[in-house]
C-alpha cells in the first residue's frame, strides 16, 4: 500500500478513537482542557508507530488501539506541561494557543495530570494477554528513566556550557524514549521475541536522535506558521541543542547518520518494515 494512503487511513482510525477517549463523566472545565490538548491538530506519529509496529508481526486490528490512544495521551500531557511558564513558557503549540493560555495554568496542570492517569487506566483495563508488559514498557519509557528524566536534564542544564554527552543523554530520554514506547510497546503486544525488541529499540533510538536534531535545526530557521510553535526560543534561552554543540553542518550530517541507523536496525523485519522505514526517511526531511 502507498505510504501516504496507509498513513492517512491509520491516522483516521486514531482520530476517531481520540474523539471518544475522554469520558463524558469528567468534570468541566477539566474535560474541555483535556480534549483541547488531546485533539489539537497533530501528526499522531507515536500512536501510528505503535499500530504499525504491531502490524508488522500481527494482523491489523483495533485490539491495541487503547494503547495507541494512551500513548498519544502521554505525549499530549508532556506537551501541556512542557509549555507551562515554569518550563518552556510557550504560548503556541500545534498552531493554536497553548493549554495554559486557553485554560489557565492550574487547569492546564490538572489536564496534563488527567491525561497521564487516564492513559494508565486505559492500558491497565485492557484484556490483551500482554497488556501488563506493554504498559510497563510504555510507562518506563515515559518516566524518570525516559522522557521525564530527559526533560529534567533539559531544564536543569539550560544556560550551562555545552556538553555533548549530556545532550545525547538528554535527547535519548526526552525524545527517543517515547518513540521506543511506541515501537517496542507495539512489538510486545504482537508477541515479539527479544531480538525483534532489540531491533525496535535501536530503530527508536535512531529515529529519536534524528528527529530531535532536525527539531533543533528547525527552531533556528523554521517558520512559526509551519512549525505550529514559536521558533528561536532554544537559542534565546540557552537550551542545550545538538547544533549548538557541533554546528549546523555537522548536525545535519548527524541527522542523516541516525536516520540510516534507524533504517538499518529494521533489517530483521524485512519488507514488513516498509512503513517504519519510510517514516524515518520522511522525518529527516520534515519542515514541522
């Protein structure tokens, strides 16, 4: 199937599931703030990767959609908290006012908390035979040894001297870990063996490193209308970015290296990995 058609069909399924994901019983304005964050326009890359990674080893179906939805909830919560004045203090996300601008800081914090906890409710309520292991993988990748830990390094070392090893560790946690949650979470649900999980982890590392390097470069030269967020903030605030460490030219070379690393990691899956392979190649050339 053509990549664009496959991606559009997968995204449509995800969007339909997201629209009914927040229970009507959630009190207002909390429910509104959670939906505002979750349903904001986005690529749905992480839930898509989970579904497609699962599909490499298991027939396509909706039996793992709750995990895809949960992963997007975790991603959305992280963006809500990342945008807060105490963190990145951003007013634009996905082309619209950030959640704390629209609903106030207190409700934005609660919306993020609500999305994170609801994500775990969804995963742990699943009757899938491998639900617990997949939920553990996704939670670990999103937590203190993954995304949260990477974000903590980012906050703690903003304005400090450039340290390449620290930036690598930060980006591996802050960005690559949630890609690992998607890919390895999907593979676990499909019954992958340890070698396949290791390949999925390597792919996620390569995709995550390349994705974040390109993100850093876009922040330097991107357009707000295309990015859907405010460009130029990383440099202005003294954020530790890969271009700041190695220069823009080398950063582009490194993005290409990590993209190829991701593509090579998919070799054990053969032609079944066509979608994930194309996703990595397209991520290298993105403009937003």
